[in-house]
C-alpha cells in the first residue's frame, strides 16, 4: 500500500495540470503544521494550570456552544463554497453570494440569541456556570465575519491557513499572558473569542478588497432561499455533530466534570491529529475533485482513488503511532493527573484513519456528486446509532463507552459512504481502472 502512496505523491507533483493543487496542498500542510504545533504548546500549559474539573468544564462549554456555531454556519462551508467555485469569474455573482451568506448568518445569530439565553438561565447545569457559557458564546461574532467558504471557493487556500494561524497565535499569546492559575479559567474562552473576532474582521475586509466585492444587506427572500438550499447539508452537519460533539455533551449529563475532563483530553488530541491532516486535505481537494467530477466519471474516480491511497496511508501510520504511544502521549501532553485518559485514547487511536477515509468517501465523493440527501440519510442513521450507543455504554463504561460509541459510529458511516460510491461505479481500492 505504501509504495502506491509514494507513487501517487510523485504523480501528483509531476503532472502540470495538478501542480496548482499540489502547491496548494503543500503550502497548507506546512502552515497547518505550524498551526497544530501551537496547541501542543498551549494544551499542556492549560492542563497543568487548571484542575481536571475546570478543564472538563471549559471543554464541555465549547462543545455545547458548538451547537450555536453549527446553526449559524448552516452548511454554508459547503453550499456557499460550491456556489462561489461555480461562478469564480463572475464578480457580481460572487458579491451576491457573499452578501446573502453573511446576511443569513446574521439572521441565524439573532435567532440563536432568542433560544440560547433562556436555556442558560433556566437549566441548572448551565446556570451554575453561566459566565463560562456566555463568554464562550462570543466566538460566534468572529465566525459570522470570517468568510472562509469564499476563500475556499476561490481556491485562495493560503489565506485560510494564514487566518487560522493568526487565530492560534493570538489565542496562544493571550493564554500565556492571562492564565496564571486555576482561577483564571474564564480567560480561556475569552482568548478564543478575541482571536476569532480580530481575524474575522481582517478576513472580512480583505475579502471585499481582494475580490472587488460590493456587499449589501440581502433581501429576506434571497436569505430564505439560501437557507432552503443549504437545509440538507445543515441537517447532515447536525447529524455529524450528534456523533462527534454530542458524545461529550451526553457524557457531561451523566458523569462529573472530572470524568468529562479525561474524555476531553483524549478526544482533543485525536481532533488535533485529525485536523492537522484533514484540514489541508479537505480544503484543497473539495473544489479540485468537484472540477474533476464535472469533467467525467473517469476523471473523478482517478482523483478520488489517489486521495484514498494518500490519505489512507498517512492516517494509518498516524493511528498506529497513537495506539502504541498512548500512555506516553497523555503523560507528555497533559501530565500525571490525566493518566486515566490513556484508556480512551487507545480506543480512539484509529479514528484518524477512519475519519480520513470518511472525508474522502463522504465529503469529497458523495457531496461533490451532489448526493446531499444520501449523505444526510447516512449521517442521520449514524447520529441515531451514536446517541443509542452512548445511552447504553456510558452508564457502564463512562468515558470509555463514549470513546467506543464514537469509533463504532465513524466506522459505520465510512463503510456506508464507501458502499454508496461503489454502487455509483467508483471502485476506489483497485490499483488500476
């Protein structure tokens, strides 16, 4: 398998039609390498400064606020990206997509406020730490402003990586400046919100100047139309959230913040590893594979097959490393007080491999083929499976049950996407066409 991976890399680098893709990917890998080295600096510092309980509380609040962020984004990272990529040479159309998407996000933010505040001040679990949940919510202001979907559709991926790097640099600086003891835990979500806001403002203004946009407040009819178009994708992202972030939320209602802290430690590491690989891959491949599929079935299948071997090979090696070094990784990153998190990390070790293939088969394949309803059906089934597994396993195995539920769900969904593509004639594991 690894000889195939090496050959695919050489082929990708040498073919002139794909040099832009390779340069984009290489730049993203290098810059994202820097991006994901920073959490390996801040996470150990935070873990050693906070108690396991407060570490769990902060991560739980971020997971919960993820629901509001999900609603505000409403799948625009895919629908708006597709729209921009399809009209790249039409400045007027790009301005329309930009204005409509931003207007829709502002409307969704306002609707979120109407629900969020009553929830925070009526449910005891949230009311007890209302200050944490209110400060964490502020991150959504910056998320509204940052049009990463626009840069992705225009294939200006270097900007997205730079923005992400900027957010992490600001966050890292503020953490070391403000967080000195366990009592300073509120500065962690505040630092995240400040970094997201500052970079959001810069990316918003730069987009207008870089792409000669003429933004305006979109009419309600246009906003509703964009929301209706994005509804299947939004429903799919909700389903995906149910078997990723919701694991942590369900766990938090059944166990203490300390146990949540153990699971958060292992899952955060997995997400760092996955994001380090899949963020540059996902952003680079989505518009590229979309173009290949629009040319021909054969062209699209060749691109997907290469992606399968490249991503599969890299993430398999990564997963083996995590499995073999789980105890060492936990102690190195989090310290002795988090040693109990190693059990969860071992269960989650092969998630980078599974999620990597999931992205290729699902996001790059099924979504680019515009099989949105099939994508929704698979992810929804996975979400229901995940919730059921959590309700069964968490009372028995606590955080290890949550980890097992996540792994089983990801495997189920990945296999389902693979079968879907195979039925459409995409045989991705054959070495030859």
